[in-house]
C-alpha cells in the first residue's frame, strides 16, 4: 500500500487501484 500511497496521496478512496 505504501507504493500506491505515493500515487494516490491522501486520497485512498479516490484511488482506482484500491
């Protein structure tokens, strides 16, 4: 999740990968 965290930032909910 740390790798995706850099791409999505603080918008985990907005992240399509999640």
